[in-house]
C-alpha cells in the first residue's frame, strides 16, 4: 500500500466510523422518553406483561452492549482470518438489517422482537474492532498514534452528532430514528464497498465459520501471560471510566439539581474537548513525553479531576468535566497504540476485539454493581471511579517487546 492509498483508507474508515457511531448514538436520547412517556398510552411495547417501564428501559439499555460484547469478541478475530473488507461489509449489512428490524418492532409494539433486534444490532456493530485494526495497519505510511487519534476524533464527533440528531428526529416518530440510523450505516457500507481497498487476510483460515469462532475468538488471547497482565490494567481502568460515564449524570441531578439540558451541555463539554484534543495534539503528547508517561499521567490527572468534581458547583463544574474529556482522549490514543505495537503479531483484529470486549464487559459490571453504590450517595460513585483509576496505575507494566519469531 502506498501513502496515497493509506490516506484514502484512513479517510474511508474515519467516515465509516463517524456515520456508524452517529447511527449508534441516534436512539440514546429517545429511549427514556419513549418508555416513560409511552407508559401513559396503550403501547404494548412499553407495557410488556405489565412490568414497570423503568425495568423495561433497563433491559433495553443492557441488550445493546450485551450484543456488542459478544460481537466484538469474534468479529475482529474473523477479520484476521477472512479479510477486513469482507467481514466489515457483511457486518454492516447485519447492522442495517438490525436497525430496520428495530423500527418494525416499534411499529408492531413487540417488546421481544425489539430486544432481539437490539441484541443483533449490537452484535454486528462489534465491527468497530475492524476499523481500529485497519487504522493501525496503515503504519508506517501513517503514524499509528496519529491515525488512531484521528479515528477517535471521528468517533467522538459521532457521539456528539448522533444524540442531537436523534432528539430532533423524535418528533417524526421513534421508528423514524431507527430507520435514519440504518440509512447512516448503509452509507458507511457503500463507502467500504466502493472506496476501501481489499487486503489479504493476516491469518487465512481453512476452518468452518463455527469452528473458527469457537477456536479463535478474542478471549483466547488471555492465555498469553504478558497480554493478560497488560489487559488487567485496562480492565481496572475501564471500571473507573465506565463508573464515571454511567453515574456522573446522576451526580449532576442529585448534587447540582441539573435538568436534562444542563446534563446535555456537560456531555457536549466532555465530547467536544475529546474531538479537539484527538484531532490536534493528542498524538503529539505521547511522542514528546513517551507512551508510558503520557498514559500514567493522563490516568492520574483523570482520577484527581473526577475526585475534585464532587466538591464543585455550577457553573465552574463545566471546566473540570471538559478536562476529563482531554485526558480520556489521550489515554484512548496511547493504550490501543501500545496494544497494537506489542501484541499486533497475535492478530490486529483479534487484539482490538479484545479491547472492545473488555470495555463492554466492564460497562455491564458497572451498570449492575454501581447502582448499589449509588444508593449510598452519588458522590460515592464518582469516588469509586477515581479509586479504580488510581488502582489501575499501580497495575500498569510495560509489556516486553515481541520476539522476532512471534
């Protein structure tokens, strides 16, 4: 691949990521109002079996990351064996069908169909591990850290654009939001088909698809002692970041009495700062200070900022929230870059799939157990997040360089 082809590939993956992430994020601002407000009408979906709407909403919110957890564990590894473009194309088709199925389930007011459609959609959108694998493989034509920095910038932009679009589209019907999400992913599919260059598989396979999934999913990498130690650091770190993400809205409501618009602007402050840092100087920091130092200092700064937030009031609280976005952006560039550099020989799609799987798994863990902590106080949830972040710093060990035989 020449430098021009590498730039075209990166631009394609960035656009695919932007559209795909925006499609993922579109439904998030509409689900809570749909379930809570819809419970006052004769909607069979939000009154399934007479269960409380909040319980049905909780089930709904858990199904997508569950599908994503399963999908990310196998899809990245499959792309190592069958080719990036092929697997990415098929999974994007699956995502489009998942969104269409979700919209139809809403029209039919069928809760079971709705849940199944959300799990299927989440499974196929485990293909974000492929986008990361393609990005790191553009090295040395495009610096690995720089490419990841730009990719994450488009990811954050998608999370910024998607919820805003979803909020405005809701007036046309909840099913419309999911149809539009499907259209966004379909545009991503067209980009992959017509622009992305086909590359040979890293590790071609002669096994059947089922056998390949059972033998070579991302979790099998945990048998590698060196990788397991490195991933354990990331596991504890993501417990911290997901505790922060899941419960800072609750803290804003309980401690500062924020409404939904104020919470939205807080999220904008975090995400916008992520976009700015990732697209400008995010990759320069690890090159200047070193990967390990940038990772640990960013981690420590993130933890301190989260702890300090609990003692602040409106409007000064927006500034430290924005600072958390800057530190997260730096960490999110450094860690996958190191993961690729030290363990990419095991299969770039496979190791990126493991990273996504760990993030999704801790998301589920935090959602369950963090709720019990929040019963004590919202402050405790943010203190717990800071404690996880600090703990992860003591677990960090720089991996050994892969041997020439690897």
